[in-house]
C-alpha cells in the first residue's frame, strides 16, 4: 500500500493545477454536452421555450460571458407555488435530456423554493415569487460593470 501511495505522489509531482484543469477540459466537455457558441445559443433557446411551455413567470435570460467563469448564460424564472417550481424544473430537465444535452446538476428540487439547474454553460434559477424577491439575484447580475470607475478614483 505504501508503494502505491509513493508511486501516485510521484506521478502527480510537477503537475500544476492549471495543467490538470486543461487536461480535464480536453477530456470532459461541459456536463450538458454543450460546446460551441451556436450550440449554447440553441440550448438557451430550448431552455427558454421549455420555461414558456411550463408557464414559468418573469423569465429573465442574462448573458454572463465576461462577468463570470460559471457559464455563458443565467436564466432566472419564477413559479407560482412549490409544486409549480418543481414541475417546471422537472419539465426542463426532461427537455434537456431528450434533446441530447445530458444530465444537468440539480439542487433544491425536493423543497421547490429555489431550484438550481446547472447545465455547464447555462445556469437556471427557478424560484417561488417570495424567495425570488428576497434574494433578488437578477439585480446583482444585471448591474453594470464598474471595473474602470474604481481604478481612476483609487489612491495608492
């Protein structure tokens, strides 16, 4: 057992986190199998259509390219109740799977207050109206970038 541990350590010796991430990216595409800008836009259109079909309310797509490395798009929508939020999420997951985008990661489906669906390139937040109003995450992501303003005013 000790020999195996030594061999394993010597294998990773000299490997940086960056090279490990690059190799992972080369062998493991996004969790939903979405690759390329055209495919991401097609997946976004499918997500928006599925939410419309499920009668989700206040659907807001947000382009987060350049703002975050989490993904390319974030979609925020509301359901009328716990059941409606869970049903909208279930319908969206089935739609993605049937279209060949694979299994997305899901959090909060059992409670139905706030369901997070991560497809890799698109992150979908489904809320009950009260929970959405409380967290108000679209305000944060729709805020303009202030990178240049603070650099000019900062005194070192």
